[in-house]
C-alpha cells in the first residue's frame, strides 16, 4: 500500500467520522470490501480485518494452513477476478487474536484503499469534510459574537429607557418660558396663552 493508502486505512481506524473507504485488490482493482465492515487494524501484521467482504469478489481456499509460529490455522482469501492472494480467514488463533477469528483479514500490501469523497479538494488543499468543519467553527464563532452583541444592545436599551424615564419626568420650559408637562413634551403639545 502507498503511504496515502496506509493513511486512509489508519484514518478509518482512528476517526469514526472519516468518509467511507473502499478496499480493492491491488492487482486488478476489484472492489472487495469497504469501511462499513471495519473491525480492527494490525500494524505488526501489516493487515486489517473486516467483518464482511463484498459478494462474489473473493474465494476462500478450503485448504487449511498453519502460520510459521504454529499458533494460527487459516484459509487463504483470493480475489475472484485475478486469483491473487489478498488475505486470510483465521480459523484458530491464540487468545490475543480472538477478535479476528472467522473474519476477513486483508494484507495491506495486496489491497489499495480509496476514500470516497477524498478527491473533492478546494484550492487550499482541504477536503470537503475539512471545509465543513471550518465552516461549522466559523458559524459557532459568529453565533457567540451575535449573542454578545445582543446582550450589549439589550443592556444599552435598558440604560436608554431608564435615562428617558428620568428625563421625561423633568419639567421643561418652552421658548416662551412656559413650563410644559412631561406628557405634553412627549406629544409635542404646547400650551397656548389665555
């Protein structure tokens, strides 16, 4: 597997929100599975395990083989299109490998990985997923700013209303030195001379 493909496989293992990944036979590009069936990866074994493979894309040898250390019994998985060995199904394992017994363990060197949607890249080199995360962060910042601004406006509005109430209760004199009541001042009504 290329470095990008290994990174795609590791991102499936580490990031539950990563885009779906399709796994193909490296020899003929036959699709054999996808990340929806992901179980675990084994860096020390240079492999990863899926709970299921795509139908009619693989054959499992009936012949059982034993690992070099004699601890595992397995059947080889072959690509149905080109008959290349792409992994194995462990039938008997030591306790520390129980989680992959009777599942499909694929060899990283025999598989290529393609992240669906990974080719949608903007000019800055960010994937659509990364852009969506940045937009979400920006929206949260704007929301916080708007709430802060609203609270300040609300505070100023209450202060202005309080000041207006104080002013409106003060008697004002007109140009003709007449005192107008606060109600008349508000309405713009002037008292006339008798």
